[in-house]
């Protein structure tokens, strides 16, 4: 009995003191950026560089509930998913495990802080220490909502009030000079009426096509002035509608600016005018990091360029939205959830699947 007690006490002391000393652990995502609904992998690597075998080693960590880790033991509490993974490590060995992960909702997710828990041969004497922190951020981009249609006034407007500095396309109705034909001008610039009247080939010089600026103003907030109007699920659908609007405008080559009261990394989300695919991707990254609890209302936050067309994307019609509309009476409104619109004409972009409004 004394021998058994001595052996137990000896191995418990050894495992408590040296069990985790030779263990290194790391985890990483298989990619840095995905879109909502996509699958990726969480890769765990654990190495025992010592000769002492570890019959019981567990990694424990917490991630967002929106990262669904298949085949792993996990428990969801509130917005957090608690995960544990069990290993058996021989001396001088390494184990790599790949877990399937599905990104359920847009956002930016850091790698978890991991706690390593070890035990002796009998599973009684336990020791624990945090693993070395791993760097890395997983960005989950919003998936553009299906079936979103831009208002007809936005899709049909080709000409506006702001002349471009230089353009390949000119406006035949805006001829500002007529001069004799030199042979270098294109034939479609010949002014046949003036040529017939004067008897000399005459060409016209035209102003470049004028454009109208477009400003997309949006909010994804759940409520105003302490009043919660829509659920978080509706706000997330609004962000997917925005992604679809940005996608459609970029595909059409329509330059647009963005104004919002929502924050991205502590700064108000705004973007200057542009229409490039690279800018569209940048806008999606900003939407992934969007904070839907802004400090200001939309009307207080936005600054629309003079003379710009305005497109408002909102999950509800409030007094604040009405005041913004009164400031820009030609604005078009995309509404992302059914509600009381009063006398305002809106373009519906309601979710195709059932989305419950918990505040109704």
C-alpha cells in the first residue's frame, strides 16, 4: 500500500510539475476571409516535445455562436459557443486536427484564447495553463440578398446636372461650337443642317455627358431614442440588402457614395464616390465589421453631397427617416422589413425566408 501511495504521489507530482511544460499549441483558420454560409476549417496543432506521455489533454476555448464547429463538443450560451477538444499525446509526438466550420453570420472573429488542461495517469491530479495566443482575424462578408431590385428612378437616370471633366461619351443636345470640317473629325459629328445652309462641311463640338451623383444613405440600427423597433435578425437582413445594392450599382458602373450613422471600428461609416470592383470588396469588408448600435440617428449623421440623388435603405420608417426624406424629397427608399410607411412610397426588399420581428 505504501508503495502504491508512493508511486501515485510521485507520478502526480511529475505530471503536475512537468506535464504541460513541453507542450506547444496553436490554432488557425484555413483562410482569412469567407462569405456568409461558406465553410472553412479550424486547424489545431499540438506538440509534445518531451518524453512524458500525456494520456489526458484537453483544449478549452470560446468562440462566437455564429461559427458552427461540426463534430466538436460544444455548448452555446447566449452569443458564445464553448468548445473542448480531447487529445492523447505520446512522448515526442504531434497531432494536427482539422474541424469543419460554417460561418453563419457576417462579422470579424478573432482566434480564441485557449486553456490547456492536463491530468496524470489516473485522471486525478490536474494542471492547467493558457496556450500561447494566436494572431489572426476571420472576416465573414455579408452575402448579398437575393431578389433586390433598385428603384426605377435610380436605374433609369442616365444624365444629370454635374458635367464630368473629361469623357468619351458626349451629349448631342449640348453642342457648344460649330467649325469647318478638317478631315480629322468623325463623320457622325458633321452637322448636316448647317452644312446644307452654308454649303461648307461643318462639324459640331459637344459637351461631355453630364452625370448625377448618387448617395446611398443607410441605417441598420434596431431602434432610436431608446425604442427598439426591429430585431437583430432584421438588421442583419438589412446589411445583406445593402450588399446587394452595392453589387448592383457596381455591376452597372454607377458611381455612388455611402453615408451612414453606423460605426466601423469606432468611426462613422462613409465612403467617397466610386464604382470599382475593388471598392465594392472594400465596402463588403466594412459591412462585415459594421456596428449596428450607432450613437446618432441617420438624419443627424449623414452629409449628402449637393445636388446628389439619394437612396435610403432602412429597416423601418421613423420620424427621423421622414425628416431626412423632407430634406431630400426626391429620395428613393428601400424598406427591408414590413411596417407602417404612411404616405411614403417605398421599394420593398423583405426577406424571402421567414424573419421574425421580436419587437412587434
